[in-house]
């Protein structure tokens, strides 16, 4: 939720640190500065809305243009900075994140709602991502091509693109920025980074880590504000050579269509991820995978399990086990240890989830949960009990649309072919899983499923730093994958050189 209000005092001149009295600044051209608007917005704790985690700059298009100009001015020098120097900065930034992981994790939990353990893992994973690209980026190579001229060498060389914009959501507010910013920087690009207004502090800490590590001015510019105010300024000018975006399909499609013809895009978008439970599945394991995949992060993972397709012969037993376990989950603040599920991250998300639960109640059978919790701590945050729906059919909204909340739809299937046909009957294709030990199903599933991530006897959620990640269909622009070595390709272009003597 974003409240804008004027700042009490007139803007101060730039100061070396970006944070004072709970107010966090933009980073433009190496200076931590306030927005020209003189306004801030509050970053609210979804587990306790009386807790303001910080106030961030409500930037304008003018602020954003300045950030783009700074990135543009810094490019030629950064491009020529030795790769070992660029790598060293990423290593130092990783160290900074590791050194402060406990404190930053608490902030992440306060701004986003997930448990402290998950927040700490996310900071450590982000540090690991910086280290991975510091190493992997140093061995990115071109190719040489045989030819008939003995005096000529033909080869490709890679070079950075220029200014890239990085726009990220609130659910993984540091690991998603890290997996975009690290490959952008190691390959010599300069960056304008806009985090989500619903969890900007963790991204701020990443920017701070890179500054503390010695990143030269203008190479990374951090700017907060609403998409309406700064979105076009950081996506549409032709000087922006690439936009790496993670967020909703609607916003990603809009950006993809509005950028310049010469701007590359990498859009990682929504999902409606299925988990198929075959007749031979270990049902306890299948239940655990459904719960972990569907309800950790309160269902707010792009790869979260939102549909469970269960064979008719085992549906009753699976469903009974699932409902029993889901009813026993403890719901509370991420800062409280022992909680299984935290709040929804924003007031808007709470409204969306409640709306889909109402659709579900009209369309299908609610087996448990789906209540907007109240009383005690629940009155202070955005808490919903996880909802399990049965008798869900393909045409229902809860079977088709991304909810991004703790709602699982159980869909009965009659066999493997029916399961695949229903799993693929969606506009999305981000992640999909199957629970089975049958080698035939395992083999066929990896081929038949229309999904960028395929999991066998694992949750739909979770992906490795060193393996490619991305979706099919409307879950991604399917141009360049993120993560792993492949993640470097988006940020480089190739020249073919014919070198004679
Ligand atoms: P969102 O689309 O509302 O916002 C994402 C980011 O884009 C925010 O920083 C927002 O301010 C910015 N933005 C929105 N419109 C913009 C525009 N026109 N120009 C520039 N910036 C713009 O998404 P959200 O609510 O923050 O995140 C939830 C969504 O993200 C879900 O749909 C989820 O599936 C998706 N997601 C996808 C992945 C993935 O890797 N595929 C990962 C995490 C989340």
C-alpha cells in the first residue's frame, strides 16, 4: 500500500548515506538524493500495519530521467573497467550482504511478511548469486569460425548493451534484483533499478552493498516510486537498451509493447502452476509437496502450486490428508518463530485473494480455510487462512486465473493423458510438477508439459542459481532465460569480426 505525503522539511543537499530518520533515498550518479517531488511513501509491515518499515522517495519522471542520464554517462568507463575489477566489486558486495544478513533479513520480513528463515536464505542466496556471476561472467566467450583464407580469423566477441532497466516485484525483493543486476554489471552494462513500492528496502540494501563495495558512480542507479510516475521514463527511451522485468503478465505485456523497437526485453511473468498426483504417488509426500509449493510464502510465489490435478482413484484419500495438514498450519507474523504461513504482502493482495475465494465459493466446494482472520495480531495485518477447493473444473476462474495467494484448487483427472491435457489448458507455463515413480510418466511428463520449469517429485517452487529459469507461453517473453550462465546472454550482444592481416 502506498501513502504519499509531503516531507516535513525542505529537501537537503545530498548526503553520503542514503538513510536518515527512517527515510531512504534514491541513488543517482553515486549520490543518495531525495526526489524532486519532495514526497515520500510508506513501506508498511503486512504483519502489523502500524509498523512503518521506512519512507521511500515518491519519485517523478524527472528523477527517473536523471537516473537514466547518469547510467548513460557512466557506461563507456564501466564497459572498459577490467573484468577482474568488476568481479571484485560483486564479491565485496556479496560479503557485505552476508555480514549483515541477519539484520537485513529482519527488515525483509518486516516489509514483505515471509518468515525470518526464508528472508535470511534470500539474502544469502543473493550473495551467492553475486559471487556466481563474479566468476561465471569472467569466462563468457565468443566463438571462432573456420574459413578458407589462411590470413583471416573470424570470431565473435561479446559486448555489453548499454543502459538496462531492472524492474522487480515484492515477493522476492532482493533475490530477483540480484539475479538481474549481477549479470548486468559483470558484463559491463549500467543499470537503473526500480524495486516494487511494496518492498523497496531489501533492494535498497542490495544497492547499498554495491556502493559500499566500491561501484563507481552512475553504474547502478536506484530509484523508487510508482509505476505510473516513473515507469515510462525507465522503459520507453531508446537509450535504454534492455528491460529486465519480473511481475504480472499484464504489466509485462504493457512494457514489452511500449519499449523502443531496439530495446531488448526479458519478461518473467505470472503462473498457474499445476502439481499432478498420479495413482502410484506416495500420498504423504504429495501432500507435503502441495503444501510447500502452494502455501509457503502464503502462495505468493510465481512458481507456487495453485492447481493440484489428482487421479480419481486416490482423490478422496489425498484430499483428506491435505485438509487435515492444512488445518493444522500455524498462521502468524514472520518474525514469530514456529509459524507455517505469514500474512499476504499487501492490502491489494488481500483484496484480490478474498475476491477469488468468493469466486471459488460460488464455483466449487470450499473444504477448509478461506477466512480473513481477525482477533489479536490478525487485526493488525493481512491474514487469510489457506483455502482448499474441491470439485474444481477447467472453466472456473479459480482454475484459470493467477490468484497469487494461499488457495489450492483440486481438479480430478482420469488418467495421465487427461492430467496433461488439463495441466496444459492454461495461458501460463512457468512451472509444473508430477508426483510418481513410474518411469513412463516421468519420461513423458518432461516432454508433454508446456512449462519452462519441470519438476518430478519436487515442488513447483524453487530454482537453482546456476540453472536457467523462465516460463513458456504467457509466463515469459521466452527470449532470454534468467539465472545460470544463460542469464549473461541477455546483457550482451555479439559482433562477428573478420580479421585479416
Ligand atoms: P506488478 O506487475 O504489479 O509489479 C512488478 C513491478 O513492475 C513493480 O516494481 C511495479 O512498480 C512495476 N511496474 C508495473 N507496471 C509498470 C510499468 N508500466 N512500467 C514500469 N514498471 C512497472 O507485480 P507484483 O504485484 O509486484 O508481483 C506479483 C506478480 O509477479 C505475479 O504476477 C507473479 O507471478 C509475478 N512474478 C513472476 C516471477 C517470475 O519469475 N516469473 C517471479 C516473481 C513474481
